[in-house]
């Protein structure tokens, strides 16, 4: 454990951020999986919109890189359009 006060604080904030990032990434995976499963059904567009929204939000918060969000949206669109 660190002895320096600022380092102790940094460890705590890093732990909080890691916890938040983990939750956001888990949510992303869930939304994308739901959108893929919903292809060809009535709620496909709604699930798609939710997945894209979560990807954009994660990118704006800095949880994932903006290019990663763009790539994942692109791949998701391809999968959904191919199935439809």
C-alpha cells in the first residue's frame, strides 16, 4: 500500500473508475447481444437504437475510444442488415 497521500487518493479514484467502466462495458455487451438477437423481429430497430446510444455514450465518457465505438456500430449495422 502507498504511503503518499496523493497516491492513496489516486488508488481509490482508479478503483472507482474501474468499477464504473466495468459496468458500462458489461451494459454495452448486453445491448449489442440483444440487438443481434432481435434482428428480424418487431423490436429490432428499438434494440438497435439502444445499442448505438450506449456505444456513443461510452465513447463520450471515455470508457471506450471513439474509433472503437464507430467500428462496433459499423459491424453491428452490417450484421443486422445482412440478417434482414
